[in-house]
């Protein structure tokens, strides 16, 4: 067996009454790709944050290369050859790639010398690992896949031999994820050790050598990837058998609830992102929109929900127009029965500094249920939040906890619970299961199907083709701001992929 790069022995960590890690033992072999999976809140990120020096374990031992290691800060981890790429990147947006890479690792007081040295080293790393990126590009102008490469280059520039990646594909398109996996395999071939934290079991099966499963803060199993299955891993994660497919009956579509006609929307740069598109959604059906990120899906949802003004066209909700001039208040649309789960939960869906109970009524705070005269009824709000926490299995079950302290998947459940529990007639959802574990995905899919079966109209945008095909009664494909095809759920992933790339499938009429 390969020598251990990392050994974690008896690791314990608590946050108040919440035990995030309980007696964790883990050994990661050198020169392998080791996956760590578990439900949201299982303690995966906490464990890796201890390894990287963000947190200190309450008890236990860390060994690196067989030697006991004291890791009190990220600088200690870096000095031991450990690098980490976080789910939400740690980059300075208005700095160049090169400036971000050397930040905190300047070789001398003369920045000019540091930059020259870094440029040469960066060119070597790019060639060696296939991580090409323009060193002079401004980070905020790069697509998210290239920003992730910058994070990896930062770690390698600092001499990382062990690279931890936390949910690295959560913000990537399928093509970007495939490229990332090629990079990770190349890192492994060069002798690096990769630790991959993810909730996507198919990715675990495709890329890892070994996988460890965490559940409720404990390490429940470690398997050689080639000797396990998606079904076994899912059951180990959740503690019960998990349905890995969506079960639903035929849709009983009724009247049109939402009608979009000749809608055109531009972004802040004046670029047309939604180009003269038309479609409708009926009561009792789920319409899915497939497409590579950046083809107008985000702008479409923002226009329908009243966040972004449109250039032209119309949107009708229950036969009455939505004001697309920018004067519409999204709150008015909520009052008319349109609920919106935004793609970006951090910047649009939540106020991270608020407590969970405060976020659970955000946008609905003037509902009489949450008022006592002119004031908020705090007891009623907290009781309502506790009900949602129980119904949606939000962890930890603490309505007074700051929302920033919940895992990404549990933050997503907070938003979904808030919007779904308002009993809307129309629900539009962007990336419903982004960053969500397999057990929660099953739950969310069942809730969406239940809403459909209750006669609601549901619009889903997702980059996950499996999700689109499983949930949707009709699938619309967007490319370059236009709807380039409509298909049924039986459509193959290959056919959808061709449409998403702007290629008509075998000459079929669109």
C-alpha cells in the first residue's frame, strides 16, 4: 500500500452543542485521489478546515508524511505542502491572475522581482499541468472555470503536494468539470495527492481511487472506489436506501399559468442575453430549461421574477401582464402567486448575517402571520421557522443560528422551504440542487413533483442534464439567448448536448 500522505487520528470538533466531527480516523494514501462524501452538514468541510488550519480540533492528532504535525493556521498547512481550493473562491476580483497568485507569497520587498519570478514559475506550472490561463487577465473578467484554475495554481505555486478541493464542480458547467478532472488526473500522475469533497457520487466513481463516507459527524466507511457502487455509497451517506431516480406519473396539464412572448433582455454591458423567446407553462407541469451556463437562463429568470428589466416582449401571469420596465416590485409578484428560488443563494436568496428564522420569512415579512400589530411577531416567526426546519430536514435544527454557519446545501433548503411553503401558483427555480447532497436531492425532487401534482406550474433551470430529464414534462434548450429546441423527457443526453452546443440533432426540425 502507498505511504500515507495524511493521517487523521481521533479528531473531534464541536461548535457549541453541535458536534461536527466525532472521533474521526482517516488515512489518505500518497499519490491518489481520495474522495470524501456525506450529506450536507455531515462534517466534511469542517474536517478539511481542521487539516488546513482554519479550525483547531478539540482533540486528536494529525500526521503528514508519517510525522506528527501542528497545524494552527493555513500558513502552517502551506508550509507542510497542503493547499486548499475552497467552494467559494478566495480571490481578489480586481487583481490580475499573477497578482492573486503571488499575494502573500512575495519573494522579496521589490514587487517587480517577485512578479518576474512568479511569471516564469507560472508558465512552468501551466505547461506541466495543463492549467493555461492569461496571467495578466483581471480575475473578475474570467469565467468561473478559469477562476478555479487560478486557485489551483495558487496552491501549486506555494508548493502544495496535497491538494484539497471542496465541492469543486458546484459552480462548473459539465465541460468545465470534465476539464477539471483531466487536470486532477494529471496532478495524480505527477505524484500529487488530491482530496476531493463532493456530493456528486457519479463524479466520485469517475475520478477517485478511494472514497470515505461521513454521516452526522462520524466516519462510517472507506471503500476502494472500484469495489463499491453509487447505490452503496448513497445508502452509507444517508443511512437508508435512497431512490436515485425521480418517480412521477403523467402530468395532467391545465390552463396556461405563465406565458412569455417575444422576450428580449440585455445584461449590464448592453449585450443581448435573451433574444426574442416565447414559451408558456401550464398548471400541473414542470418545464425544464437546459443549456450551458451563460446562455441567457439567468437573465430570463431575473426578468420573469422582476429583478431585471426587459428590452421588449411580454410576460403574462394568470392572464395579467407583468411590468417588465423595471418598475415592478418582486414583492408584488409574490403577492400574485409567483415564487422565485434564485440561482445565487448567497447574493440574491439570503442575507448570510441574518439568523435562519429571519431568512425563512425574507420577502414575506409583511404577511399577517408574522405580525403583531405594526411589529414583527418574533415568536410566530421562530415557530414557523422550526416547522420548516423539521419539514425540510434543515441541519443543524437551530433557527437562531446565523445563516452563514449552515452548509451550502442547508442554505439551499432554507430558500426552498421559504418559497415552497408560500403555496405559490407558479414556482421558478434556478439550480434547485446545486451543492446539495444525494438525500436532499431526493427530497427536493419529490417536493417539486408534489407541487406539480397539486396543479402548480413549475419552471426549472439546471445545468444538471440528469435532473432536467428526470423532472421535466417538457424540456426547452437555450443556446445564445434563444430557444433552439423543445423535447420530451425521453430525449437522450447526447441529443440535448448537441442542442446545447447549437448543433441540430441529425437534421431534426426544431
